[in-house]
C-alpha cells in the first residue's frame, strides 16, 4: 500500500498556520484531514516553523508550514474544503490577520492564475511573507519551474527574520 494514495490532478500548495490552542495538533489534524480525502493526495509537507505575527502584532506567535498536494478538485471547491477544515478546528474570522485556531491558504494551484470574488491564486501576499516563503522553499522540488525564480527572489527580498524552524520534515507523521 502506498503511503499516499494515487490521485491524478493538479499540484497545489497550501499554507497552514495557527496561533491559538494546540497549534501543532491543529496543523497535524488539518494535514491528516486533507490526506484522507479521496480527491487529494499529500505529496509533501515542510518542516514546522515558529513565526512572528504579521499585520495585527498583539497576538501569540504562529506555527506555520506548507503542504504540497495533488488534487482533482478545481480551485474554488478546494477552497471550500480548506474552509470546512478550518471550521472543524473552530476557526472564527473576527479580526483581519488576528489570532486563529487554524488558517489554511491556497497559495498556488499549478501554474494557474485565479481571480474571483472568493479567491485569488497565486495568494495575493505569497511573495511578501517569509513565514510562507521559507517553508515553501523546502518544497522547491515540487514547485512549478515558472514559479521557483519568483519565490527565490521574494525570499531574498524579505529575508528570514522572525521565522525559526521548530521541527523538521516528517513532524506530522502523515503517511
């Protein structure tokens, strides 16, 4: 049996974050819920990073990671899955960039660009946030070739201040 079931589809990258409650358990649980779906295959996930909050700064530090999945879902149905997982972990949207039990962002969906009322892909702040860029670079093997140079340039510009590895790859024990 393969550790991750085979799904033929688009490779997508998902940012994970949490700064309330059992942060690591929430991120592990979100990865597990994604991996159990028949329309999603976990390809890889980054190490776990402790990061400073961005935007609204008066809140606890975050744990962040990035997952690479293969999916047969289109972008908006994948977004619906991510939002449902957030709700399962008690996510409430009260303050923009405020504290959260779980945050799942669709960062990239293959090389496609998506612009709708509900969704923008690539994520509109992807190239501005070290807490996404650092773990994303761990997964560079799976990044679309057309995106990798932009990620490298953005990481060089943002630097890595406020982003510290807490646990290496395999921390979630998925697969």
